[in-house]
């Protein structure tokens, strides 16, 4: 860095706003207090050209004091002081065209993987990979939000910021009810990867239910100098062996460790050789037991990038048994995919869920283009929270994922369309009077004539933009096509053709589709197949067209709900 600029500022208001243009070089910014102690350090593309957005930094703790903003940069002059603002700023005012209405998005900045999901005292916590200082990946921290119903989220201050050990990568949280770690009973413990030249596992603890954390002073708690990819610890209690287990992504395998005190970890076994997809690096494992009726299975989720069924990242899973030492997969036709869409990655489940079922959330994006999405103040969002369950698909055991039932609370207006026999096509124009781009479509039909070769559903707007789903009843494939869905050119990997999933051989199909400004989540037959795909239409699709080829279907239910805007 060429120049060091020191700006002394008296803090009168809550926020510092820094002008950013992602096309400009990156500067290193250090905030220092009156005793010259560093209070915050990060990188950002500060600009003296036109700012494309303003980076808000909450500095309210220093009101009435002076701070020094030190900028090491190649492109700035001390005149930058004239454009830095100390102001009142309401993050909640930050609305833009593609801001979701009922999915979680951070008020400002970049997000990726969900981290540290846990439930305690009636509250679900969601942490996530976060750049609080920009809308591209960087300065990796754990952002934090919480919710009583997994629908309406309250934002909290950033929980973990990078330190001398590196950036804070993905990980998990458990509640240490019995004080096994001797850090205090009922302590909330976060396990995360510190990433610098090497990746090592670290521990932080919280005695205020996850709002603030103290990093353990003997970090790291687990390292392996031979492994470059060594990350994303998922910790859980194994009742059979009365031990804590950690599942860790280790290159193209998952390694399991066990511990009694949550600080010392012993290697148990490694899973992955010769099974599943190996077209990319394995990341973000989750291992849990799932009980469904009389069935009990251990489930291992493994995210992989690249190597997904439609390119880029996706989450594969294995069903089998875990005896506290080794995971043994049932002989199924792997790879199996949790979601066939382009935009559901790194999902994991909540620890300590009140109900017996497993609740899951994923990152609704793809590393292929996540940094280029056409949004300004926020980048990337989460999927709807989903319930994971066991099901059968063409007689084979699979996992299904379905939006949690609380999602029904979002319905604010119902439109029923007449049921009918259909042998060609029909169109419904302007299906919602005031369509803001947040709605749910339910379509159920029986195949009346088995000559029927396809059923196609198209959402479209007045600008010729469309999102199409096609059920191919000859090849038994479900195809999503978003190549003409709106803004697609920001990255050529976004607009690629068909996004393909298998289709169950049956006579009855039940479709549920959630649209929320920039996203589509399609669930077929109660979530046996999910396809999650981002979209950026220039205006909401408010027309729907159904085409039937070579046969007849009987539409038994056709309903659209307008869904609530939770930003209001
Ligand atoms: C998955 C991932 C993780 C890593 C994190 C870094 O998307 O690559 O393996 O911990 O993102 O942000």
C-alpha cells in the first residue's frame, strides 16, 4: 500500500458512512480510539470516484469521542475526509427492488453459509458467513439474527469478527448444559474455522445466549498442518457413546472426531472414499439422526463445490448408520441431492430444536455468480426454513425437504382458480391485483390420459420475461428454465439453459412454488424434489400459463396466495 492517511473525526452520530465502489482497489482501514488502540480493522473498496453504495459502520459506542480512521490505500488522498459522513442511518430503510419480503437477508452486506444454528428459550438463532464491510466475499465474520418463529427475524450485532488467527469461516453452535467444557454451565459454545494460511478449528463461548462471544484463549483446539481444506466443524452430542462428535470437511471426505471436554478432539474415522460425488471440494457437513414414523436413519449432509447436478455448488446426502465412531452408508444410488436447483448451498440443521423433526436452512446462491448478483446494499439471501424428512421416490429411500408449516402464516390474500380438465393450454392474466413479487402458487393435477407427454407451467410478465417449469412425462424429468427470466447477463453461468431434476413416476403431481422478489423455490410432491433458483425479473410475473401436450390432465387445485411483506 502506497499511502497511509490518518483522519481524526469527532463522533457525533451513530454511524460512519464510507463511499464504496467495488471497481476501485481495496484499502485496509483501521479505526483507532483516543489511546491509539485498534478497535476495528477491515478491507473495503473506498472510492473518491462515484460511490455505488455507502458502507454503514455502527460507531455509536464512541459518541462524544474522537477516533482516528487510518486508511492504507493506493488510490486515495486526504480529501477523502470531505466525503466520509458521520450520520444517523436506519439500516431498515434500506429497501431496493430485489430485497426479499419474507426470506432472510442481511440489512447490509454480503452473506453466505448459515452458521451456528441453535434454539434456546423459545428463540431460534441464525448466524451466517458475513462481510459487514462490503457486498463481495471478504472480512469473513459471523453475522447474527434471531427469531421466535423462523419467519420474522431480528438483527443483532456481528457476533464474531476476524482476528490475528484469520477470518471466521463456517461452523456450529451447541449448548453445553452440563458444563463439559468447564467454561460455565449452559454456556453457548461456537465452533468455527479460523482461516489464514492454514485452516484450524477454534472455540468461542457466550454467557448471554449468543449475543456476544469470548474467544477461547487456547485456540486453536484442532489443527492438521497436512490438510489444506480443513473446515466447517459441526458438533453434536452422541447419546450412544456419551461423547461429543465433530464432523469436519477434510478435502473430499468428512472426518469425525470425538471429545469429552469439547476442547481436546480425537480422530475417529473418515468417510467418503469411492462414494458420492467427488467433482469438487466437500464442505459444511451435518450429521444427525432422523426419526420418521418407524424409520430411523443417520443422515450425512455434504455440500460440494463445484460438482452439483446442474453445475456449481449443491448439497449431496448419504443415509445410513453412525455408531459413534464410523458412518456407514446404506447402498443407495449416490449421489443423492437435497435440492436440484442452482441456488441452495451449505445448508445445515438447527441444534436443540424443540420438535422432533429436523429444521434446515440453506444459502440461496451459487459460488458460480454469487459475487455478481444485481443487488446493491445486500448480496445473497437464505432459503425458506425447511423440514427434512424421509420419503420414498420410485421406491427408493430419499430425503425430502418442505417449507416449515409456519410459512403458512405469511398468506394474506387467496385467489382460487377453477379446477378443470385441460388438454391444451390456458392462461390467467394479472393473477394478483397488486403483485409485489411475493406469492405462493399451488397447482395439483392428475394425469388423465397416459399419452400425456408434458405439462409446462410458465410465469411471465409484460416485458417478455418468463420462468418456466416443464414436467417431461416421457423422460421423467423436471426442467426449470430461467434463461429469459429477467436480468441474467451479469454472469454467463447464470443464464445457462435447463436446470434438470428427476421426476417421480406417478399419476398425481402436487406443485408448490414460492416466489419472493429475486427467488423461486419449487417443491414437488411434498418436497420429494426441490428446485431453488434465483431470478431477477424487471417487474413481478403476474401471468401464468399452463400447457399440456398429447393428452389430458385434471386440475384438482389451483390457488395463488399473496404473501406478507415482513420488511414493513
Ligand atoms: C462454503 C464455504 C465454507 C467456508 C465458507 C467461507 O460456502 O466455502 O467451506 O467455511 O464458505 O466463507
